[in-house]
C-alpha cells in the first residue's frame, strides 16, 4: 500500500475528505519524525512503539578491497510491534505471561 492508498483508506474509514485525511496523515508522520529526532519514543497501545536505537561504532571491511574500515556510531529508527498487533497479524492468540 502506498501513501495515496493509505490516505484514501483513512478518508473512507473516518468519513472525511481525502484532502483532510492527507493533512492529518502528513501531520502525524511529521510529529513522529520530530519526536524521534529529539530522541523521544512514541507508544501506541495495541499497535507498537517507535523509538531510536543506538548503533555502536564498529570495524568493517570494504568488500571491494578487503581493507578494514571504521564504521562510526549511528542512530537507527526502530518500530517494535505490540503483542496485540502481532496476534492480529498472525491470526492467533499469543501465550499470556505468567506473573
């Protein structure tokens, strides 16, 4: 599904125009990007969490020359699906955790 298809589906489900749905979806994505850029995480119950993961600096190899290179540390945006969302996608119930 592309963004245009997603916007059309949001407009249909919310009973609004595609123009209004486009503005809402664009604003929501911009808000998620801005929060992650600041280092915050965003959690949606029953859906999942968007957060930033840190990658440590490491050594690698240039595949063409075989020469060892230093790969700098970096940040990586990550989405972790909730258990409920995983259940929905897989069509089954996950085992409940014991307390």
